[in-house]
C-alpha cells in the first residue's frame, strides 16, 4: 500500500535540498503535473484513428502521384496440407520436413520449395501499405519538427545549453512546450498500439526498445521538469527522421531513383552528425556534466542519463546499418534499406523463380517481358529438341522395319 507514495519520494525526482513544497512556488498551470501524462492516452488513440484516415484517404492519391504500384505476384496453388503446415508449424520448413511433406503430398522437393516461397511472398506487405506507413511518419515528423522549432527558436536554451539548468527545478513550463510534449508522447504511444499490425522489420526488437525508452524518457523528464533538455532531444531526433521517411516514400515510387539516392545520402549524413556527434557531445554532455554545476546527482539524474545511453546504443546500432548501406551504395549494389525498410528475415525471400518465370529489376518491379523471352527461348529449345528426337527415332524405326521386310 505504501509503494505508490514511495514512488513520489522527492529524493527520487528532485535534487538534494529541493522539496515538493519548493515546486509549489510556481503556479499550478506553469509547472508539470504527473497527472498531465494521462492526456497522452486519448491522444494516442486519436493518432491511431487519424493514421487510419490518412492511410485510407490521403496516402493512396499521393502514392499514385509518385508512381507507387503493388508488385504482381504468382500465388501459391491451393494445398490444404501445405497450408496447414505453413500456418501451424513453420513458414520455412527444414530439409527433413520437406522430405516428409513430399511423402504426404506426393510432390517433388522443387514443388514444395516453390510453394513455400510463393506462399511467403503472398504475406509480404504490399508497396502501397509500406508507402502509407512511411508517408504518415513523414508528415508527423515534419509537423513536429516545424512546430518544435517554432516554439524553441527564440528560447535561450536552444543556443546556450547552460540555460537548461538555470534555476532548476523551479522553471516555469510554457503552454507550447506542454503540447509539444503531449503530442510526441501520444505519437509514440500510438506506435506501440499499432506495433502488432505494422510491418515487421529486421530491427523490430530495437524499434520496440526505442519506443519504450522514448516513452519512459518523455514521461520522466516531464514529471521531473526536464522540459528544456527534453525539447532539445525531440527536436534533434525529428530532424533526421524526416529525411529517412521521405527517402522511403520516393523509394517505393517508380522513376525516382536519383531523388531517393540523394535523400538517402543527405539522411545518412544528417543521422551520423545528429546522433553520433551532436547527441553525445551536446545533449548527453549537458545532462551528465553541465547539470552538475547546478545540483548534485540524485536518483532521477542517473535514471534519465541511463535512458539517454540506451538511445545512444541504438543510434550506434543503426549507424552501423547505415554505413553498410553507404558502402553498398558507393559500390553500386544498394537495392534495399537495411535499417528499417526491409522486412524480417522470415519474409526476405527471393521473388525470382528458378525456372525463369519471373525476375526482379533494380527498382523491385517484375520484368515480365524479359521473363517471357527467357521462358519462350527455353520452350523453343525444348520443342526443337523433342521434334529432333522424334524425327530421329522415326527414321530409325522405319529403317528397322525395312530390314525386317527384306
């Protein structure tokens, strides 16, 4: 029963020598209240509804303008036994399981492997779905960045990091910064609510950790009145996310390869500079070192900095993927976004059939004409071979009958 009051012990949330009574010196409307965080819950639900409306009505016409089209797929032939195995056992059967399925269904190994490949491709998200998700994030990050920059451009702590801690924790909170916090918190809450239906990517676990760390970071920094440094963290992160989502949008369209490549290079530079240079040297240095000029370490100080360190570890992880993409780009081999635009390994299957039924070009579209030419060539070779063999066998049979008649 005493656990809840212990959570709000002032030595957890406030520097030594500061009490909750000292915080009462601020007007109720000018200081953060923990109960304010409840506003983020309806905002998260509102973002879910708004996102559905956006992806349903706005994203499709924008996608058509950029030439976004769903890829044509060869569907797997109906097979109840294979479908049951696919749904209940495994999407990628082992060699021993394939042998068992061959005996069960009376199919060859090639047919079993082809069926599972096509079935997995059917479950892959379509281009329009991926475009809608990227477009939604782009418009939010763009709006959030512009709004955040507008409410911080004339604030002293944007230019002088020492201002983040001047008279802390008795710092009044402006209404614009309150809504900046609540909207960002509601957005990341909506991402968690939708995480089970969103596209699963290779960095799925890292994305979940990032969303949770961000929500804890925003919630704690709000309650502990770390508003000033918190607004800088949000503004810094939104700046590079805009470029990432815009590069994805053009990547899903057709005829925008140069635009996509340019945006990717700009994003890579912006990400590496903001996340690996500015974030540790300015933000983390401010919370670790400059804050100590104002107060002594306390529990909240350590908790806040640990969350910042978690974000920095994720930044290093994503930077490694981005640098690998840059390396491939410079060698002319970049085809997919290895950071977060690529599906999980279970969905990363070659869409090219071994028999030449379909091939995929550099932009990811199916080259049906080339496939038809390849297939027609093979069929012609096979037909000519069959006709030649038939004609040779017929001549041998006639000669044999003539010898017997003589």
